[in-house]
């Protein structure tokens, strides 16, 4: 089984590139059925979403705005619970159909924080699409509406997800070795 080492930790291959791409294409199809022809804004949550959003957009062929917000909550391999808003959203969401794009929903704290901010913007609708979702870690209020993979409560890296800044460039997703 292929593995990677980042700092002091070893990770083993968990989701291969092809599997990720197929799941993203499937999600794009569902989003197209729901949103084509509507006034849509995709809001990517940086940094983790950059690979996911870029691949997802390859399969989205209806008109839509794309914007970004930057939040941070993780320190090492654990959610700190404290979220900082590092780059605010600078676009008008009034009467727009907003789709938040997350790399992963873990405890759900980040999403709850984001929903609080975005709820005040008078969007026509507000939904969440996340590449990964950890149902066993989730203690939040808002579950993602669209997910590509439900995964166990284990730390993962690759395809945008990092361990203290490293691993985002990996094309596959790797799971921490227990
Ligand atoms: P939450 O607030 O606990 O839901 O965590 C949300 C953010 O923490 C995600 O958007 C990720 O950036 C990061 N995160 C959560 N789980 C993992 C993981 O397994 N690997 C890398 N980053 C993660
Ligand atoms: Mg994130």
C-alpha cells in the first residue's frame, strides 16, 4: 500500500485520484440538475477547497459566479474549535443561490460559523457541498447537502487537505496510520 510521510506522521493511501474524480463528476451532475439556469454563486472555503473547486468547475457548464472565503480552525491534526476569518467574502449574495464548497466537514464548527455569516446576506438559498464528511465527528447544526464521500473519523491529507501546511499537492487522499 503506497504511503507518504509528513513531518512525524505516516499516511496510507485511502482514496485514489480516479475515484475522487468520478465522485466529483457525479456531484457536478446533481448540482447541474438543481442549479442550471439559476443565479448561482459558488463560495469556496480556502485553503482546503482549491483542488476540489477547480476539478468540480470542469464539470459545471452553466453560468455561475465563483468566489472565496478564507477560514482557519485546525492546528496539527485536531480541530481547535476556534475559527478565524482570514479573508472575508467581498461579493453581494442578495437573491443569489449560494453553494458553499468545503474540502471536508469534520466537527461542523467551521460550517456553523460560516452559515451564521452568510445567513445575514439575504441569499435566495444557501446549501453546502463537501468533498468529504466525517459523520462520527460531526456535532454541528448544519449537515452538508451534497457529499462525495462519508469517511471514518480519522485524519486525512492530500488533494487540498493538509497536515500543518503539507500534503495539499498530493493527487490522492491518504489516511493517518494508526
Ligand atoms: P470542522 O470545523 O471541525 O468541521 O473542520 C473543518 C476544517 O478543518 C476543514 O475545512 C478542514 O480544513 C480541516 N479539517 C478537518 N478534518 C480534516 C482532516 O482530516 N484533514 C485535514 N484537514 C481537516
Ligand atoms: Mg477547510
